C-alpha cells in the first residue's frame, strides 16, 4: 500500500490533523500506520471504512510512551543481572556453568577461561546471551535473584522477546509476544509481558520505595497527557484510547 492510499482511511476532524498525519507517516513509516488501522478494526478489503485520526494519533503516542518506559526498566533488569553475577563470581571465575554462545563475543566460557574478567565479559554480551547465561546459573542463584521462579526459563525468554520489540520500535499492541507466567496465570498479552518484567525486577523498581512509583506507576501514567485550552490552562486527562488498549498494572 503506498502512503497516499492510507489517507482515505483517516477521518480528519481538525484542519491541522492532516499535516500531523503526513508528519507521522514520514517519520514513523506507513507500515506501522497500517498495523494500527488493522488493530483499530479497519478491513482493507472493504471500501468506505474510516477511523478518526485522533484515535490513530493517540495510539501512536501511547505506544511510544509505553516503549520509552519499558526500555528504562529493561535496562534496569539487565544491569541488575550483570551486577549480581559479577559481584558473586568476579573473584571466583572458575565455574562449570559458564556457557558459550554462537558468536565470538558471546563465548562467555571461553573468554573467562582465557583470563578475561567476568564483569568485562558480561558487559559486552547481548541481552539474549545474558538471559541464556542466567538460565544456566545454579538454582540457588536463581532463587536469590528472583522472588518468583515458577517457569523462570520461559519468563526470561518472554522478556527477551519484549526487549526485541521495544528495541526495534515495533508497534507493541500488534506484536506477537511469548507466553509468560505471572501470579500462576499464563498469557502472551502485552500487559502480561510487562507484568512479567515487573516481577523480574528488584523490589524497589516494581512499585517504588514508597509503593507509589516504579514501573507500576510509570506504565499507569502513560495513559494520561496534559492538554492546554484556549485560556492556557492545563489539565491532565486520559488519552483517546479504547479501554482494551490501556495497560492496567494495578
């Protein structure tokens, strides 16, 4: 579908919305807009269907806000895992559980065996290789690192896929995630995968030090934006989103 064909599916209620649509398609691409239209119920085989641009625009902004917040906490998890392993094994590197990945950089066992520092090796490997190494750690380490260890290997696989989606700026609502287990329930939804990330984080980052912050509050706040009226007054309101698309962390 060429870019100009997309516009017949948008309904513009304000004059400036068409310019906004042109801008977003130019910087984000037509493909993500097609995915959003499909997500919002447009059937490209049927003529005459339209969706308010305000809804497309809101979902675009919400998707980016979610990705930005998730990325921060994925980085936090990555730092935490590297820190735990290096703190414990930097001075006792001769361990049987180190394993090699496919690339030269991911050959953790070989590099540590050749004398590289554990921390230097861990800092240089990719997130997926780090997850694979974590899965190969002794069970007592797994129990210390994570409060919830049921299906831990599949949960670590799921968070790796979540990171791939975030890192590649994919449209999260339309992405196919891995099933993960949270509070005894298995699901592959975006919401469930974010909650899986939350349970893998250190406690302080889940709800904040005062139980009113952390990833829980950050994701909850993504649905709000500040609007300015003609009197320059600012109000905080929920974005123009379908209730099914709002991630609920509480």
